[in-house]
């Protein structure tokens, strides 16, 4: 049986070192790291791990609600500056415990104090919400989309809507809408009725 001579070992060692150096140089040019043979890389999703975090790799779920508002029944408060037909609308999300999660749409130019319930729940917060001017009538449907954060757990969520047609001082002087949907990974569509709004459609995308 033949044996590898001791004189060939330095040559093989030099070849291995050259291979490692070449791999490091190529990886550096590509903007990544090179792991020498036998090394261990920690796969923890950190900045240097080479692993894409789950919330960055997977597109988020969405919930979209479309509805037509209605004039507040038996309105007993003055209209804004005497302008008949003007109205304010806010749409927001609450969790299963009734805690405020996020405003997803608001239609108002000032006068937010008249959206009594929304202001009490949100404190006026509308990060990432679509905003529009005070509406001049109830004819145009509103579409609001919630881009559901990846960290939100599955469960029942509530879509709250409040419409103010005048200088309301209490929530019961406004039109209130409450609709629920389940975030469970399975796409769904529902068309609930009542609650002071018409042509209501709730589309949940499910896991994408």
C-alpha cells in the first residue's frame, strides 16, 4: 500500500489555505461572509447570521373593509359651522379585549373632538392611517385596509367605525359601527348588515 510522503503535506496545507483565502475574497466582494471548512455559524436571525427574519421574509396579512356611511339618525346637535351634509369618519381596530390597536382610516379636517369614542380610545393617534378631508356627504363609499403586523396573534379582532354629523358631545350622538373578523390564516369574506352602515364588506387575506 502506498503512503503519502511527508514532503507533500506542506503543499496540501498551502492549497487549503489558498482555497480559504480565495473563498473569503469572493464572499467579501459579494457582500457576505465566508465560513471556513469545519466552522459553525449561529443561525439566530441576527444581523450577521445570513438568515432572513420571518417577518421580513413573509408578506403580511391584510383586512380590508368597505362601507357606506349613513346620516346620524335623529341628529340633535348642530352641524359643523352650519354646513349640512358634512361628516367626519374614523375607522380603527380593537383586539379581543376591546383595547385600541390602530387607526386605519380617518376622514376629517380638524373637529376631531366630535369623534368622541374614537378620540377616547385612540387619543387621536393615527400612525399609518389613511387620512382625508372632512366629507361633504355620505354618498362615496369608504375603503380602509389594515396591514396586520406580523406580531399580531391569531384571534378575533373588531373593526370600529364612528361617524359624526355635527358637534357631538357624547358618543351616543354619533353613528357607531362594530364588526368582527377572525385572524386565523384562512382567507374569508363577509358582508354583515346593520350597525348604521350599508354595503359593508370585510375581506381578510389569510396567510400570504
